[in-house]
C-alpha cells in the first residue's frame, strides 16, 4: 500500500544558492550548438525548440562524473533508477506538444516526471507557465537544486503522484510525460484544455509515443507515433 500522497509546489523565483562555476568547455555555446545540430539532423524542425535546447546547459543536470557526456545524444543515469532523456527525445516531445498551440507565451504545460529538471527548463524557455510533478522526493529535491541557479520564474515544481495530474493548476494546454503507462490516465484527459494535447509514451512491452488531442467539443483523437523506451509510470510518492 503506498504512503499517503504529499504534494508541495514551490516557485523557483527565489534562488538562494550561488551559481556553480562550470567547466569552461562544457559551458560554451558551441558545445550546445553541436548537440542541437544533431537533434535537427534527426528530424526536429521547430525553431523554438531548437533555440531553447541551445540555451539550457545540460551538463548542470547530470552527475559531475558524467558531465563530459552531457551533450551526447544519449540518456544518462540520474539516480533512483531514472535517467535524463536523450536530447532528441526531449526536443521531439516538446515539438509535438507545441504543434497547433495558438500562443505558447500564454500556454500552461504540465510535465509528468520532473527527473533532474532538464526538460522542464527547456519547456520554460518556450511556454508561459510550466508545472512539473515528480513522485520521488529525492529527484524532486535534485531538480530544485539543479534549477535554482537558472532562476526560472515561470516554472513550478510539485511533489506528488503524476498519474493524478495536478488538478489545482488545470486545465493545461499540453501535458507531457516522461514515464510510460499501459494507458493514458483518466486524470490527464480530464485536466486537458479544449484544443490541448497530451504527448506520452504508452505501452507495456513495446512503447509508442502517443499524441492525444482534445477538440473544442470535448472529444479526443489519438495518434500513435514512433517507438520509444521510457521508465514505467508508477503511482504514489516515495
């Protein structure tokens, strides 16, 4: 039986730690540009996404021992059996979420599975408000630590059961997930705004990146995309 859900939401506006001094080579814009070029070559075309990827220092979100690999197009471990997604996947999910969005600057997006905070930082450079929920307290705190030096005012982190969404901040113009469920949880459908879309990996064995759109009348349309591999979506908090 899982422990009772505990949910906290904090602003990242008030940064109370000194910004770390990064390796000069990893901090260079050119290193990030090369990563973005690879993502573009793999098929991501949205200029807003590519620009955001170029602006977020990925090496700040990985263990220092893995920092030299931060700009490879690969997933890397972040502890607790979780990973930071490969740059292409972060970009592709963001691109799908933005498709058809009327005004990203006014949009509200929910991320399920904060992890180390990298994808949330990328999204926050594109859309007006980002909420990101994480079920593991250790990762919730890790993300807060990683994000604090960046002083992102339009990003809120929550500790809670991502399968339940974040009803207090709903509705959302997009909901994206970094963990795979057998089926999209009903709470996500209920918290999606009209003309919004869910982008999430779905499946037990073989996973597909699924896009679900809600039309103006409250109906839903589903499209299954490319094969992906994500950690499974779990309920409760730890």
